[in-house]
C-alpha cells in the first residue's frame, strides 16, 4: 500500500474533526455562559402547547399561556421541554432546530430571536389524530414591548360589565372551568367572582383526572394571543392577527370563536370520547353568544 496516502486519509479527517470540535466547544461554552436567560417551561399535549414563565426567577410560575410563546429579541430563552401524554417535537424553523418533548423527561433548548416578528412552527413527531394541525407560534418583541407584555400578563383582567358578558362568565364557571382555567375561577366559584393575580401552579394536577393530558389551555389572558385552537384559528380580524406588539389591538374574530364553541370537532379533528380534545357541549346559540362576549374581555 501507499503509506503516505494512508497517513493522509487518516490525518485529514482527524484535522477536520478537530476543527469542528473547537467550534462546537466554543458554542457550548457560550451557551453555558448565557447571561440572564428567560426560562420557559414548554409542555406538549394533544394537540397544543402550553408555556409557563417564571419572569423574575423567584421559583414561582407567574404566567401560564398557550399557543403563542412570546420572547424578547436578542435575549436567550431557555426552553424546558416536557410532554403530558405522548412524544411531541418542538420546531420553529426560523428560530431553532427540532427537539422532542418526551413524557417523564425534560429536554433543554436554548434559542434566541434576532429580530421582531411572528414565527410559525409545527410539531414534527407524529402524535395522533390532529398531529398535522398541532402548530405553534413564537412572537419576538423588542425588549421594551416584551416588558409591556409581562406587565399585562401579570395583571388581572377587568371584570365584565356588559350583561351578556356577565352571563357568559357564569356560564364559563359552570360549563368550562372543569377543564380550562381563568386564574381565580373554579367550578365551585360563586358571584361576585374574583380573579387571582397568580396562576395556580398545580393546575393540570387538580383538574378532571379523566383528561388524557390532565390539562386544557389557561384562558386568563386569552385575547393577549393572536391565535387559538393550537394556533389553528386567528383571534383577531385582519392585520391585528399578525401585529408584532405587546398588546394586540384590533377587532376580535367572534365568528371563529363561535364556530369553535358550536362544534369543535368540525374545526379540528379530536377524540373527546377518549378525553382527547374539547367535546361538543351542545350549547345554544344564546349561550355561545354569551360565552364569546365574556371570552373577548379576557385581556
């Protein structure tokens, strides 16, 4: 054999691997040294995503939201990925690589948005009936706008004053609070209703135990999002559904909310008989109008 050639075949790949290793170690060290990252617990479940924030790093969850994760531009975000049911995969192509959310495990993903915008993603691990529409959104805000978002999300919504919305709030407590949370309201709540400033961190452990994921989206600040139903439907009409601002400002898309409440399975394939997804509550049109009038006050 040709000794020189064989040595070359050995040394050149080794040199390439050594160079790559240097860059990889440098990147890992930079990640480890990341200063003051935002930490978000990301929970996948059939077929939507939940996001839990500890914004002041005191060990207390102070924001629970769903569908749309909001981050500050230029600041590292440490995503702690988990799953409540089956394996999901978190992927927003413009921002991060894929990482699985696995039941019983926590996987960490560090990501940074370089510029403001709303970025679309998709679960990439087959997870059942509505896998194809298990979407996600990341909204990256300038730091000052992100601070406004945190302030809004850690305040309590105004109590409804419109009679139709008040009736909708009572209906929410009796029909929806068994699975969904508006901070401070439970199925046992009675008028005068009072919201809580902090979410119940044990929510998901104490709701209806028959739910497959043991959870349903927290709706306390529903209208701070721009989509719902796993990012499938806009919550606002027109350009307001795409605005990159801390507080969305536009006309609520009541039609989408009504369609969802009228017959959820016609909008998104689900399996409520097996406690996967939202069942049809057989609401009357009057009840649907009342619930929508209430839901659009949750900002």
